[in-house]
């Protein structure tokens, strides 16, 4: 049972409930994934790090924000982490998400 409605208040800009959290390891990097659900019933993900390959101008950060299910949010997080990952790219970096 979700109690998110009890936090409804005009002073809060937004309220999200943490649904699940995961830690994955890719190469030598540990990445945390947090899945939340907002007051409108949409699921969101955030990752602790973003991957930037040496040929990329910046890290890949997914622009998809609202998911209808927890599974789709988890899939979105996985896609963000591995879409451009190249294990042989020795100059790639993992950039910490300061908002995690």
C-alpha cells in the first residue's frame, strides 16, 4: 500500500516514493539504480553514474522520464547504462550523477 497521498501538500513541489533500488557492476564500476513512483502513478529511474565513451562528446543521459510500469523504468535504466558501453574503450569514463 502506498502512502504517497498523505504527503500531498501545496508546499511540496513533487513527491516520489522509492519503489526499488539496485546495484549493478559493469566492468570495474558499481552503479546504483533507484526506481521511484510519483503521485500521478508514473515510474522514474535515476542512476548514480553516466557512461561517456572516448568518442562521445558527453555522457548518455536518457530523455525518457515517465514510465507506466516499474519493469519499463528498470529497462530504461539498463538501456541508459549499457547503450553505448564499450568494454574495450580504455579512455571511457563513468561520470558521477551529483543528483543521485
